[in-house]
C-alpha cells in the first residue's frame, strides 16, 4: 500500500478538515494553529465531532465546583455550609510541609512557605470538636468565620529545626525546637530526655502542646542528625530502645514519657 504522507501531515489534514473545503498545508485555520498536537491526536476532527454526551459532560465538569473525597469525606474548598462561614481543608506531611488537601502534587514547590501565615495557622490549631469532619480531619485552626480543617500523615505538629540557645555554643542556653516552618514564632523548649524513638516506625518524637496532640514528630533530616547521640544498653546494641541521649556533654536518661501515646509501647517499650 502506497503511503500518501507522513503522520504529521495526516494529523494536520484531520485537524484542519472543513466540509466542502479542500485541505492543504497552506490553508490552516487559526483555530487549527492554536490546537496542540496532543489535542489533535485525541480529537482529530475537532471538538464539534465529539460524542454529544461527552461534550455535555465536559461542559458540566468545567462549570461545576470541584468536590474532593478523602476516605469518604466529601467537600469543596471554600464551601459555605452556613451563612458567612467558609471551610477550607489542609494536609501536613511527615516533613512538616502544609498543603491544601486537594493539591494533587505535594512537594516543596506546592507547599505553603509564608512564615507569618504558618505561625498564624498553627498557633490556633486545636482538636476538631466542631461536629464536622471530625473523623477525617481531627484538627482545626479557626480564623474568625473560617474553619481550616487539618489532617496529617502522622502528627499535626512536625519539628523542623533545632534553634540554638541564647548563650554561646551547644547547651549555652535553652535550645528550642521550631515546628511547621514557623521559625522563632513557633517553638517549644528542647527537652533531650523526653525524646522518644518509636521502634515500630523508627521515627523520633518530642512533646508538644496538648492542644496539638501532645506528641510532635521530628522531620527526617533532624531526626537523623540527633540519632547519633543515642546510647544503648551495653551488650544489646541498637536492637532495643535507646536508654540515654548525649547532649551538651551530659548523658540524659530517657524518660520515655511519650510511650503511652503509642499502642503496645507502654512501659517505655522495654
């Protein structure tokens, strides 16, 4: 069978076909020039030849507000369940990055970075007892007539940085753990003896305010930095829970006070 032209030429003819009008490469319509190649491959004869039902569905999808479902929680960003009330939905990952919950690609580019906003958001965080979305979004940050619901990959507060004390060098003052990108505005005193390593997940935790669940997660890079300071019982190696933490020239006996928040770890995991 003789070939009549290349694939690109065939696509061009399909994309510019008008009934009753000869097709030539020099006779391209402005609309055809604007169509990307991917569009022409999907609908080579133009949008008017699409199935009527498909065209109607695309029109309705384009005009209707987008609703999202997370584990059976259905919502629309900015919805107004009652007069003068707006609801928004957020998600925080194990690195302490905050996103709109319906963000499809969650990474450093799409997360919130404004320190003032983050400090405002997390300083008002509390358990969700509003009667709405309590199961799927266990925390809420109210702001006037706005309800900002939050769900988390692990914990709602994630410690991201260890800030130095006021004195000189390590241990010169009360070091602080900063959480969720809030810098100096979102901090708790660093208590080395209260660190808890969960043997099930290998993640590291530190106490945080009760209103945010009492347990905060240390992000991966910070946990890796501190993990070298753990000491284990002689002869047991690292197969068991650490017993001490070396900080500022002192060996701090770990209290394992956070073990009660982890199923099966009562008694410090020993």
